[in-house]
């Protein structure tokens, strides 16, 4: 029982010793932290409208080619 408790404590220490995100450049790290805070709070409020907007834009730009491409990818995978 003691060994299980020690293994559990060591695993918990591994989980809590994760370093913060650092992208190298301070400007990139700053923008990364600003953008991800919104995704951590309410991701679907931002992701669903953005995805819808991108898909409608691609449909207007590519038209029938987009439909054929999606069909090929759907049957290919």
C-alpha cells in the first residue's frame, strides 16, 4: 500500500511540474496567451461562428471544386 501511495505522489509531481508555454519570442508568447485565454473560457462561442464563416467563404471562392474535393476526401478516408 505504501508503494502505491509513493507512485501516485510521484505521478502527481510530474503532472504539476509542467512548464508554462514559451514560444521563444516574447511577442509570440504574449499573443498566444491572449488568444488561448478566450478558448479556455468559452471555446464554442468563437470556434463555431468562425468555422461557419470560413466554410461559407471557401464555398463562395471555390464553388463546385470544394464539393468535389470534400467528396473525394470523404470517400478516401
